[in-house]
C-alpha cells in the first residue's frame, strides 16, 4: 500500500447507496483508499467499530469565526474546535466578521496569516464585496483577484449587519451579480429589504418598544420576501448563481420553489434555529436565540422542513456567530443584544436527531443537507462532503444508541450559551477524523490542530 501508514476501519455500518451497510474502509495519505470487504489486506492499524456508524464529516458553509478583529467573541481555534467536536470537518468562513474584511486579496491573505495553524478542521473562505467597491469601481478587479485565490463565492448584504461591511443596493447587487456570472462563482445574499426594515423599525422606535416582540416586528417576513423576489429577478437577468443564506420564512421557501421550477440558477439554505425554534421560544430563551433574521412562526418552521426534505432548500448551515455571554446578550434593550448563536458543535447532532432519527429527512437527504450539496455548490467536491473512494478521510464515528443532552457548559466555543440546551440527542459522536487524523475524540479535541485551507476547484 506504499510507505504511508494505513488505517482500516472495520465492522461499522456505512451509508452506501442510500442505506446502512456493514463494510470496511481503508484510509491512507489522508484519503479514503477503499470501501468494501478488506479481509486479508495488510494494514498498519485497525479499529474495530462494531455497533458504530461511520458518517462523512459535515460541511458547514456559513460560519463567522471573528478572526482577526473580534476574537473576544470567537477565534479560529475555538470555533474550529467546536466544529471538530460536533462532527463538522470543513467550515466556510464569512468575509465580514473579521478586520480586515475579506473583500480584497490583501484582506483575505491577512486573515489567512492570522488564522493559519489554528484550525482543528479544514476551512475555506468566502470572498466579500460591498457597495463601496461597486461605487469606487474596484469590484471587478477585487472579485477577480479573490476568485483566483480560491474563495467559494461572494457574500453580499441587503441590510448590513456590520458597520465595517456596507450593504449593496439593488443596483450594486446587479453589478456584482453580472461580475460573479463572468467568474462562474455564486453570490450568497443576506435577503432582507432595507426599506421594509427601516420603516418597521421607525414604527417600533416611535412606540418605544425594546422587547423581543418589538424586535420581531422590526424584521418582518415581508422583508425577506421582497429581497428574495428582487434578487431572483437579477439572477434571471445576469445568469449568476444566487444563493439565499439563512432562509427564515415560509414565503421565502415558496418563492425559491417557484424559481427552481422555472430553472433559475438559485440555491438556498436554512439553519437549525429556524427549523427547531419558533417565536414562542423567545419567552424562555430571550436574546440567546436572537439572530438576524429572527426565528418566526410554526407555519414558517413547517415550510422550512418541507423545503429541506424536498430539496427546495439545498442544505442546512449554522450561521455560527458567537459572543461574550452574558455581557453581549443580556442587555436591557433587546435591540442592543448581539445577534447570533454558536451552532457548530450542535449542528450535526441536531440535524441527525431532528432530521434523520425523527424521520423528517431520509438518509440521502440527511447526507446531502449536512455536507454533500454544499461541497458540490462551493467547489469543494469531490474531496469534501462524501464518504467515497478518493475523498478526504473526513469521518465521524457515531454510537447510535448513546443518548445525551446538549449543555451550554460543554461548548468549547467562546460563547457559552445555546438555545438548544436540554435537548436529548440519540447518537453520540465518538471520534472525528479530518483527512485521516483525529480531530476530536470522546468530546475532547486533538492535541494539535491540523486544519488546512481548502480552495474552490
Ligand atoms: Zn451569517
């Protein structure tokens, strides 16, 4: 088998051709070398995984790891450690929650300098582009340069969440999409309409509201609906691939379904918070579940599950965004509370339990929504997102009978809070491998981080 050590995983059940099948799996040089009956094949090491399931590592294509610039909230080490323990073996980091932003090649390379060597799992980067680059005419050049550096696509905001990362107007969005179409890269869009939000906010401010209900009223589903509808028309005109991040509303799902039926180049994601919480949960969780956009109604939640099940929503993502708790969350005015949940460590367990175990998702859909589809869309396939010969040996060993409960104090993220605390999960992650090396073991991270930058192919 060559000079590099080989590892055989034996007696586990693997998801092959849509069902669980017992099979051996051989790892060497960080890749899956063979899947099948490997009795008698000489190897350096063998793990007996009787009673265990072997899953492909998850890909979380939407995380904010805050490094460099906001590292009191999260950094690459803490964020990727929580990924490793949660079974996420590749993260794709957003361009706006770091300083400098990743909207120039210099910004991206500065980020890489700051984070290299700190990651417990593999990572890719989103490129950034804002209204500023369109206004000063530099966007065409910066987008081309970022594409050459291997970003997976470009993130734009209809309503900015960060002062350091301005929004795009519809006109600026149109220019960005035309350029992205030329480059053949997707545009990930934070779909909230600024005019609707500003007007809603004005009404809330006049009434003096400072609670969670006021916050919800300030970010209505209509803002998502209008933004998605307008972006879809720009995708149609420019031919650019439009990706709608963190879809929160049933109307959003309906619009995306119609666009897909017409053959428009569109994809979409939603997050565990929208799938598992409704606005009633604010009574208990308060700002711990504050996100942008906010969690909505039971009807929205049902539409999102349906969308994820039938493929209108391509995959799930965390929108992982951590902060110092309780200082940045438990503020007297709900509007001042930081918006974001540290979701990396609970992502795969939650989709496993609530999606696959509870029967909302087939095994095939579970695998697609937790990694395969995102890896394909963002040019990380065939290395990432698959359990198959030739793919990176990014694997999860799971004991399907072990039950455990999510606890905030078990998170290794800097943000020690989660609105999923107390939920019971049937299936415990025992080992996580990244390119054949142990990244997480029995809830402890490995001794040395060995994550690498994975570029779009
Ligand atoms: Zn985000």
